[in-house]
C-alpha cells in the first residue's frame, strides 16, 4: 500500500474495521517510523474514544407498554396499501412480522443459532485482535533491538573515526619528523661532499708533494754523482725574467730540470722541454706552481754529446710531437 492509501485506511484502522492484511500493512507502515501517520492515528483514536458519548441518551420503554404493543400488533397486523406504499411503512410491517415470528419455535431456534454464530465470530475477532497485538509487540521489540544495534554501530563508527583521526595526526607528525630528518640528511650529504672535495684536493696536494719529494730525491742523487753536468737556460723576449738549469748524469742518463719565474700558463696550455739533436725531441712537459716554478725529472735522455741545445716552448695541454708555440727558454750545451 502507498502512503496515501495508508492515510485513507487509518480511520478504519482506528475503529478496528480493517481486514487482517490491510491492518498488518498499516501496522508495518506505522512501525517504520512515519511521524505524520502516527499523529493522524492518535487523533482518530481520540475521536473514536468519544464517539459513544456523542449519541443522545434514550430511556427504554416500560415493560408493560412493550408487551402491549407486541400483542396489539399480533392481533391486528397492518397491511400496507399497494398504492400508498412507503419505505417507513414497509419497515414497520417487517418489524411487526419479526415480532410475531419471535414467538414461533422455529424462528427462536434460528435466532439462537444466529446468536451463537455471532458470539463465535466475536470470539474469533477478539482472538485475531490479540494475535495482531502480539505481532505488533514482537515488531516493536524487533524495532527496538534493531535501533539498539544501530546505536551500537554508530558508537563503533564514532570510535573508529576518532582512532582514524589520531592515526592521521600521528602520520602528520611522522611526516614532519621525516622531513626534518631528510633535511639533516641533505645537510650531512652536502658536508660529506665538501669533505670529499677537500680530501681530493688534499690528496692532489699530497701527490704533488710526493712528486716534489721524488724529484728532489732524484736531484740529490744526480748532484751526488761525479759525472753530473749543468746546462743553463735563459729567458727570451716572452720571459726575460725567467731562467732554468738542467743537471745531467752521464752514468744513468737521467737529468733534473728546474725552471723559475716562468710566466703564468693560460688555460689549456703547458710548458714542453725540447732536446735539440738533429731535430727537436720532446723531453717532457711541466706546469708551474704558485711560485711560478716548474720541475721535471727526465729519464733515458740521449747522450749529452749528441744534444746541441735545450729549449722550452708553450704548447697545448698534453704536449705536441714538434714545437708549435712560442719559445720561452733556450740554452746551449
């Protein structure tokens, strides 16, 4: 049944005039929680309760008068004229006939059967009303149980939401802590990278120092030799203040070259030492330090008697097979 049909059936439900299926449909709708239908039923219950008091009170007639009327109608029944027949006259005639029939045994038996049937029907209707009340009570109990379960679920949901909010807050705090740790890690990595660069620089300086020590050791060895010879180189137009000397050991064919006051090297350039035999032969390349000094140890140098001249030119980084740049130093053997 629709909501409108339920509203139309509520007055009949209030006075108990609905069939069982219709009554159950109305009760199910009311138990579903419809507030407007509940309020309407309450109003109709109030009206149905006062309906008996709205009828005017009528005093019963005296017993003697009632019996006299019954006997009088038994003796002189009135037959309505066919031409003047009316509904009121027909009802009076019918009631008069019933009054006469009440005194007959067959009619009395029929009335008794009708009375018993009416009592049975009344008992059955009362039993159905009790069953309906029981079903309604069961439905209300089930509704209350369902409402309790819903309330419990709502409480669980609220608790879960509170727990979830706490987890979100904790996650946010952990993210903040993680961000701080990440910042510290980045700072430590930057410091470590700086230390690596500084270490590489220190290693490079240490390699330079080891190389310088090795060159000095070579120079001392050459100086201690009795067969050492010295060749001087002077600066030319591009390096007039520069100079150099070469220590040559005839026994080991090793030489130590030392240059000073050399002009600063441009980017991508290096100094290259040449031994002039028949043609220039590379004896090695060198760079200068902060004091504009350069050193180089030469091994397997040709015999000094074959060399006529030494020279230093500026060349691209890595050196060249033959001189291509400007000559800065030169010296005769």
